[in-house]
């Protein structure tokens, strides 16, 4: 059996870093972890290839080679997903589709031969058994949430690692919280399911053995969902593993803001090699947090929580949302002010959308406020419901926020605020490479000579070089992120 795995293209968003990748000579931010994991579940005798449309085009000869095309996708990839299905249909190639898009929208997906919904560890084995027996059904689903200890080591050999900026590894699935707008309770459950340290170590060893060095994103819904296991088992072992290999990976993950309340856990994460955490802060308005059930963010000094993490050695990236019913008229100014004061450089602001199957979707459906369908990109200036403040007012306010926080002056000022607050762990020395010099030349040429706002760039350049040289490389990296954010914001 010949299987072609296809990852649809993702349009440029704040999360894609498309405009930053050329500075480091990469083609895509991160690989399709789900597909290379599914590949490892297939019979060893099958021939398997992978095409990532974020790296290049899907050719007709690729499709004609395959007996089956395995296709995944998220909402934001729907347009590319449908084009792949259309191409397969025209050539008579059978399609097997899975992933978040078809799991939540399977009744709207057409021309797909077999739908494998939910988590692959649960629904893929019965499909494969039926396929080999010649009785494959149109749809496979299960309401169960499998033990991810059954998840195999991803097939890293199917990827050209050199073309990606970040590698992905998963330790857990699920989040203990139940935010109204979030799909995680529906897709991955509220009880976090975790891997053992030996299982996680095997995956890290496999990635390390293929020569990967650099950024690794632990793509959990909430990495600290099971703190006891992290504290007693995972983080101490991960720290020892990292030190024994001279810290080959710079780790990033997603956590909730209440990590700031646990200094011991933060210390263990930093010692294990974590340098960045993404947090859904959403809004500084407590009434809006209550509305969406984000109780872990309520009744706390959010600014001090962020600064505490920065001072302990974790860079904080954050997501913010506009469009809650309880957002007051001044929310746009308040949000922009909070972002500036916090020193959160990678601040991704989007409009609230109601994903299908969430509590928010059901509430707005009952209120007859749903309008069309969501694109999956909460930064494209659209929503799929009628906001209480009115669409025009919301979009105009959103535009002002983006114009403000991503203007060169505001962005570089916020970056300097971050550099003053951030206390990095002891330097983990890495050999200087020719690629680093090439990247720096590109940064100086494009940001320092070609782009508007270059005088603000040079102020940052000399400030970081003179005042905090240990953070100079990080400052230049974040300057490049700003270049990307400005271009995405202009398209929003």
C-alpha cells in the first residue's frame, strides 16, 4: 500500500512567522506533528511519503503514485484542504481525512472517502483493520479519549528538518479549564492525559539523534495541567537529560497564567531548558474574563504575574481577544496600554470567534447571533457572530490596537521594556555559526536600512549591545518578529 500524507497550506498569520522565516533561511515555522505521528501507526510494510504544502506545491505525479491520500487540517487550512480533495477527486485518488477540521465539521466535508474522526490512537486502528480486510467504512468515530502512552515516536525521517524553524513534541493532551470559546474540552477533554518520562525521553532522543538542535515547542494544551507529575518526575528528569547533552533544545510551551503562583515549578521549568511560555491572557477586563469562564485569570494582578515570570527567566508570549459582550468602550485603549506596560513583545491580538461545538457557539446560536462561518484566523478582522458593541466599532477599535502596538516606535519601546524586566538563566553557550552572521546581516540591511522606523531599530540595536549584550541575539530575534507582525497586521 502506498500512502501519501498531505499537510494543507496555512495562510500567513501572527502564528506562522512567514515574514520572519527568510531571515533564518527556513521555509516553514513547524512541521505537521499529527501526520508524522499517524505515519508511525501505519503498517511497516507500507510505503509512506509526506508533502507539506507550506514547503511546496502538490504535484500530480505525487497523487498518481498514491493508493490513498491521508489528509489533515484545521479551520484555517480549509481552503487548501478543499483544493487537495478536489485534485484527488479529479484524478480518482481515494482520500482519508482526519484532524480537528473534519472532527468538528465532518457533516460539511464532501468528496472524502473515509473520515477518521477524533484522536488517531482511538479511531485509526479499526479503520486500518477494515481497510486491509476490504471493508473500510465511510466514517470512524469514538467518544473515548485514549491513553496517549499508546502514541508512537513520530516519523521524523519523513521530514527535511532543515526547512523548519521549530520542531514539535507532545507531552500531554487536555486542559483542566473550560473557557467558553475553547475547543479543547470538546476535542481533548478536561482531564490532562500525559506521557511517561521514558516515552518522552525516547521521542527527544529520536529528534536529537536526527541532528536537530534549537527550538522545540511542547505543543500541549496546558503543559502544567498535571503539576504533581511535572514536579516529581518529568521536569527533574528533563533537566538532567538536557544538561547531559549541553542543552540542545530551547523549549517553549503553552501554560495558564497561574504558573506565576508556583515559583518552584517555574524554577524547574527554567532548569529543564524552557525559555518561553505562551499564555492566553485574553483581556485585562475582569467582567469579560468572567463572561468567558477564564476564572484562572481573574482577581489577580496580571501585569505582576507576567513580570514575575520574566524575572524568573521565562519569556512570555500571549494571546489577547477583543469582542466580548462585557468589553467596555475603553477596552481598546486599556488593552493596548496593558500590552505596552507588560513588555509582552509577542502579543497576538485577535477578534473573538465562536468555534463550532464550543459553549460559546451554542450560546450564540441560541441567541440567534451567529453570522456565517469562522475562518479559523482570529487575526483577519472578522468574526462569525454579531458582537454586542457592533461590528463596525469592534473592527475600527481592533485596527487602532494593531496600528498602535505594532508601530515601530511602540514595538521597539515595548521590546526595551521586556529587556529591562527579563532575567535570563545563565548563558548556555552555543558555537557561533556562519548562518548566524548571515542572519544578522539580513536584519541590519532590512530593518536598519530598508524599513520605515529604522531609527527605532538602531536605538534598540545599540541599547541592547551596550546595556545588555547577553540579550543582544534575543533582541534581534524579537526585532524580526516585529517585522513579521507589522506585515500581518497590515493585511488584517
